[in-house]
C-alpha cells in the first residue's frame, strides 16, 4: 500500500486522486459553515462595542476574507 492513498487528516485509506476522506471533508465543511454563521452574527453585535478603527478593521478583514473565499467561484 502506498502512503499517497491515505487521508492527510486522519490516515484513513481513500481512493487514488483524493487527499482527504469524505468524513474529514464533511467536518471541514461543517466547521466552515459554523464559522461563517458566527462571523455573520458577530458582525451585528461586535461593532457596537468596538472603537471606530476596530470596526473598520473588522469590516475590511471580513471583506478580504469573503473575496478570498468566493474568488474561485
């Protein structure tokens, strides 16, 4: 058995051509979805407790992150 046929996250045997098993892929997708939901909710509440330059940084960093995430689509 080759090392290339195992998941890079957990070591489970996977089909050739994949790097991550289905279970790890689902975990990452779930984490990303929860992170996006948290970021979205936090964007409504955090700005009220932050100083103006902290709010600006939050807005800019969210904008940059969204551009990076959606660039491949």
